[in-house]
């Protein structure tokens, strides 16, 4: 099948590459000309395990090509997939300007039956708006062309994106059009080798499903962080509580890890967007408000623990930070808890040496210049270099190389052997045995 994916970020590039891998002829379009030029040379704009090989191979085989505009002669296709960003607007609702700009562009070009898929995470009612924009453009051109706008939200996880796309738990197709459903059944057939995974529903239902899924996951995290806060104050070890409740199959072990709060380009913005959607209907989303508030507070818990330990004077203190990306396996730092901690530490006059296996380039590009210029933030290329002369190690992203470090070496490098374990990766008793002070999240020690 011939298709065009618009937006070549985490979702668009993975979608385009994986669909090309299944034998389709895919054009990936992005307005970022530099991104496209580099992709044509096989240089990926993002870090995503396994993606580079698929992009390179499919480009070589001619199944995957890159373009900077829908006007590109090869970009005309019977299926367009919209995968552009939907960042939060000022009030927290999803900013649809990029999605609607693409809709206009599509309306200006199509001349035969076309299926337009919303892969971007968009509020309920967006497919109708996209259809309205396309219809408006067609009217201006004096044309009557059949098309369907389908909601096909994406559920891939950064860090596992290729795997998730190739073996999806489910594919949600929101459309009442049998013609569109048929096209998508065919498109996704190669991903259904073991069993049927498509769930068909109405277009608004599909749009809500994506927000409900992310908000449910965010709720689990905030719930557990709230319990962790309570555990800290009541002499309870949340890790035992986690094991105890996770064993209940109705609860399960996933997404009940306490930590430094959720971040990334999806959970924070999607919870906020759902809150805005609710308010627009006059419905106050009490639970979602609390999920968001708890996360906001949780992103500052490590800093509070640092203040509690060292006192309010952090000027002259030096911290080694392990992890910058919002989670392991990605270079994405959007709304990462690390940025909140860095902002607080730097504002208090502390110095930080930070290491991350994938996000150093993004950190160099996106973090405020002044942090580097003042000498307060230094990025290092090796994990142990972050610890030289440090008053404490702060673990904030649980990348695998941080899970079982050489603590004897760690201790010799640091000024004082203190570990703020923002992801409860380490055994407190073991660390204490090695002469460390271990401060985790909800381990019953401190507020
Ligand atoms: P991203 O910021 O990584 O990429 C978006 C891309 O769209 C950018 O490269 C940008 O240049 C391009 N773009 C913007 N306007 C354009 C236009 N008019 N024409 C062509 N290209 C244009 O975003 P992302 O993380 O891939 O997310 C895309 C959407 O998918 C969002 O709605 C997001 O909520 C959703 N989503 C993201 C993830 C994730 O893990 N990142 C998972 C599921 C869903």
C-alpha cells in the first residue's frame, strides 16, 4: 500500500519505518528541512532502539522516502497519517494548529478517495474539525472528493517504540465508515499474525480512549507516589507495599513504582488536556486534578529530601546526577523530572555534574545556556565522572547501567557517600552496609 506519514518525530518516524518494513511504500513528510536532509543521509533525529536499522534498510530498498512537503510529487497517496505534535496550549488544552495546518494541506491536494488518519493525540471532536477543514478546502477548489477522517491513536512507548508498533497490544480504529475500516484492516493485517488486535469503535470513542489510557497510567503513578509519601511519614517501606499489592491480579505490578514523578511528552500534557476537555463541558475532573497536583509535588520530592538532609544552604554543594531523560531508553527530556530538579538545585546555588546514556546532546541543546555559562551545570560523558567530588549522588532515571554500579568506586570518588535514590533502585540495607546514607522514595525514613 502507498501511504504518507506527516510529522517525522517519535511517532511519525517509527510508524513510517515500521510500515515500510512490512512492504508498504511510505513517504515521511516533515516541515523541518534539516531533519529531512539528515534522515536522507541515514542520520536519525531521535534515539530509539532498533529504529536506525529499519530506517536505513528501508530507505536503501526504496520503500521509505523523505520529503519536506505534501507538494512533493511522490507524496500523493490514498492514505495520509497525521503524526505531528499536539503540544499543550497556554491553558493546558491541546494546541491543534499543526494538525489543522496539515488538514488544510491535505484538502488542497486530494483528488480521489482518501483515508486520513489522526495518529496524533487529539481531543474528542478533532476528527470532525479535520474533516471540516478538508471539506472547506475542497469546496474552494470546487471539487467533490470522498474522504474519511479516522482516529487511530498511537500507543507506542518511547524506548520500546519499534517493538510496540510491530507487536501492538491493540490497534484502535475510530470510524463508522466501512470503506475506511476495510482499508485499515488491510494496512494493519501484517501486524495480526497471531490474533486479531483491531478494536473498531466510533471516532470520538477512539479519541477519548487515548486520553483515558494515558490518564489511567498517570493515575496509577500518582496514586503510588501518594502512598510513598505516606510511607515515608509512617515508618513503612513502600517497596514491600508495592510487592504486596501488585500480587493482586486486579492491581498488577505495572505502573505502581514510586519515583520522582511522571514526565515526558505525553502523560503531563494528556492529563492536562483531558482536564481542559472536562472543564469545557462544565464537568470538574476531581480525580485528574489530583493526579496532576500530586505529580507536580512529586517532581520536587527529591529536592525537598536534599534540603532536609543538607539544610537550606546548597551554595558550594556539588551533586552527581544520573539520568536526564524522562525515562530509560529515550533521549526525550520533555517535562522530565530531571529538569525540575536541575532548576531547583541551580537556583539554590548548587553545582551539578550530570550524565545520561542518550540525552546529553538534547540536554546541551535544550537546557538554559546560563546554567552552563555559570559553570553550575556540567555534562559528563561517563557515569562515574559525574561523582568526582560530589556531596551526593542523585539517581533520577533508572537506566540499566545505573542499576548495579560499582559502589566501592562510587564511594572513593564522592566527597560524602550519600545516595538520593529517586527510583528506589538500590537496597537500603546493602548500601548502609557499604557505608552509604541511602535516601529513597517512601522507604519509611524521611518526609
Ligand atoms: P514530535 O515533536 O517528536 O514530532 C512532531 C513532528 O511534526 C516534528 O518533527 C515537526 O517538525 C513535525 N511537524 C509539525 N508541523 C508539521 C507540518 N505542518 N507538516 C509536517 N510536519 C510537521 O512529536 P511526537 O512525540 O512524535 O508526537 C506526535 C503526536 O503523537 C503527539 O500528538 C503525541 O501526543 C502523540 N504520541 C506521542 C507518543 C510518544 O511517545 N512520543 C506516543 C503516542 C502518541
